[in-house]
């Protein structure tokens, strides 16, 4: 009788441990994926800003070249 109760207690503890371990593992995976997406978004925004700055510089340079060509004519 006591052995049966101990088996039930250990079985219950084992089930609870597996459940808690599964939940913690799932949380860790979810958090790491979330951080990965945040880093991706941050890098994407930085690249967008760099591209906009390059575009502005390119347009300025283009205007300078056109102005220079017009002065030579």
C-alpha cells in the first residue's frame, strides 16, 4: 500500500518535472526567436538608413556633375 502511494507520488513528481521542463524549454526558444527577430529588425532599419543617406549623397553628386557639365557647355 505504501509502496503504491510512493509510486504515485514519484510518478506525479516526474510528470510535473517533465511539464515544467517542457514549459521552460518552450519559453527559452520563444525568447531567443523574439530576440533574433528584434535584431533582424534593428539591422534592417540601420541598412535602410544607410541606403537613404547614400541615396541623398548620390543625388547631390549627380546634381554637381550636371551643374559642372552645364558650365562647360
